C-alpha cells in the first residue's frame, strides 16, 4: 500500500528542516525526506584535534523569524555571538586595511579618493532613477558611485556573500533592498535610511551568531524535534502527479536502504538544490528542468587551517578579511574563527578559514585537498606574517556552493512561479529564492509553511507534532 501524507518536504537542509518543523508545529502530518545520512545540508560542524570547525557557513546573521525558532526549540542558551564591532579588513596593495563600516569612518578612510567620497555625497543629496532593465551590481556601483568603490569594497563584499561576479550578479535579485531604496527615494543612502526608520523593533547592529558546538547544533535540534517525521537516507528519485485524487495529488518514488517505495501526498515542498528539483519535476513540466537547471552556482573550496599563535606575527583579531579580485589571489576571504567565537581552537592556537574560488575561478574545484591547503597557506603567510606551516588543516570542496542571482534571475523566478501555479499543492523552498544566507533560507522556509497553512483547512486533530 502507498503511504500517504498531508505534506511531504524533500530535502533536509536548513530550508526543508525549518519548513517541516513549522508545519508539524501547526499540527500537520508532514514528513521530511533527506537523501544523506544527516540533517543540515551544507551546514556541518566538526570537532577534531581540539579544533571546532565548519564545513560550510562559518556564522549566520540572526533574523527575527529564525531567532524565534531558535528560542522555541530551546537553543537560545547555546548561542555564541560575534562582537558586532569586530574589525573587517580588505586587502589593498598587499596590506590589510580596516574596512570603513560607518559614514565617519568612510570619510576619514585613506582607502578612497575624493572622487569616491564626492560620489557618496552626490547620492545623498542628488536624485536618480534605476534603469527599467535588470542592472548588474557593477553597473549600479559605477553609475551611482565609482569604479574604485566597486573594486575596493563592493566587489570583495559581494565575493564574501555570493562568491559571485559583480559584473553578472543582478542588483535587484541579489540585493533587492538597494534597488528598492533608489526606486523609492532616488538615492541609495536616503532610501536605506528611510527603510531603517520604518523597521519595527530595536535598532541593533546585526550580530553574527553560531552555537557553542557549532552551527550544526541548529539542524540537529530541528531534527530532534521532527523525530520519526525526518527520514534520513531517503532519496526521492521521481515525482509524478496523480490526476484522480485531490488528497493524493503527488506521488513520489523513493529509495531507502536499497528498497524502493512510493509515497503520496496532498502538498509537496521541494527543498533540494535547484538542479535536483528540476530533474525531479521534469515529468510535471519539462520547463521546470530548463529553468531550475539554468541557475548557475559558484564553486568554493573551504580551507580551515590551525596555527600556533606564536608563529603569527600579524594581527588576527577581528572578523577577518576580504580580497579584491584584482589582487590576483585565489582566496576570496578569510574568517578568523578563533577570534570571532570562543572554543574554536586549542589554547595557544589560532583557527582561520579561507574561501577560495568563486564564480570567476571555477577551476578551484579540480584541485586536490593537499594542493588547496598548501595554496591557502602560501597566500596567507605573507599577509599575516605566518612563519611556520599549519599544525591543523581541513579542506572541503563544493563544486556547487552558492546559487548565483545573476542578471535575469528575477524573471526566471517569475517564470517558475507561473509554472508552479499550474500544480496546486506544489511549493518550493531553498537558497535560490530569497537569498542564500541561513537566515534568508529559514525565513523563506517559514513563509512557505505559512502559505501552506493559510491555504489549508486546520488539521482535524490539532495535535502538536513537535
Ligand atoms: C561554503 C559555504 C559557505 C557559506 N557561508 C555562509 C555564511 O557564512 N553565512 C550564511 O548565512 N550562509 C552561508 N552559506 C549559505 C547557506 O549555508 C546555504 O545557502 C544554506 O544552508 C542552504 O540550505 P538549503 O536547505 O537551501 O540547501 P542545502 O543545504 O543544499 O540542503 C539541500 C538538501 O537536499 C538534500 N537532497 C538533495 N537531493 C535530494 C533528493 N533527491 N531526495 C532527498 N533529499 C535530497 C541534500 O542532501 C541536502 O541535505 C554558505 C554556503 C556554503 C556552501
């Protein structure tokens, strides 16, 4: 007999976990199917040789809805917060310079010439309109500010968030709040200030968070709440539509422990990476595969290195540093983990994690772990005056790390929405919809759950499932 569920969520990364959690909290019979043997997707923490390191995200920004979930699942006590004022550096002509993150620091900084400083004043007091067509981040910064701002600050920042190419990333898709600010006020700065004023709640500088035992505590705690509703080592291989039944609209072919089975459900949330989502949904409409498969990803290698503190003469206090592409390094940026959070390295040692590659350097994914560790050390050593080899290293390569919200992304999502509308009960979650950050994925997962709940009759037994 085919098992039937009210909702099936496919993909147990943070997007699917949060969505399934919210559905079960509301009393829904939701199950979450995850192909691997652990929940969390790219969020993974490991403790080894006294180091606590992250395979994927190093920290995340606390957005309100995610903090709400963290409180509900009893994880608040485990939060560790980075210093909101921790210094961030950019590499300029071979030296690390402190990035100016406030208006007074910006105008006082020797990083920028008067042309760039005047362009900021022109934005503040002038008026402009964004072009009707999709504009890249690079085009926007050159139009409103200067090539220097793009090169020294915005480009490295974009690498830090998307590992992306500012010449190809779409402003309105990757940073919609910036596009909206210019549209609303004719000025980026006035628009951002006005949006900040309208925001409810206390105004705090966003803090970077993790947990005492690393970021993976979050997916593990969600998985615990889901209990048997989370099925690991369960891969969905095909999705079909059942035309005959409204309560079993979708049927899923699933392999688990070498066995195949079929599940049916009334509502389906696809929370896998987009290429997989496209393949799974191709039988419903081949255009799903075309649209989802066309979303580009950047390759990233994550290299965590541990050093004896006494062998580092440079300053490694703060958040870390970003590298403009013109510097000719393959490191995009480095996080000083043991400066940011407690307990990341043994006494007297330092842990730092570098991201290499990105959208403009896809070849990074073909290097071996040993070559990557060596490359990262060779690039770090002169910048931080490191005199000895690392005493610890861990390398993780993601050929498809982060989705690229490139030009045309919003049109593609609109097309996907149209396709989705033809299949009532079909929903999406994932890092290519609302932003790739952990907070943004969680928010979108919660929104998807809320939309399902809003469109569905309350479950017969409003039994608490989590
Ligand atoms: C190297 C790296 C660094 C990052 N740094 C940061 C950071 O510092 N801060 C931040 O906020 N964000 C960061 N991010 C982004 C953020 O971590 C991710 O965007 C987010 O975690 C993605 O979650 P997800 O659930 O959408 O996707 P994923 O984590 O990719 O989860 C998708 C899940 O679907 C499962 N799956 C796939 N196919 C099937 C199938 N057929 N059947 C069942 N299950 C399937 C997979 O096994 C996986 O578990 C980083 C990401 C990476 C890769």
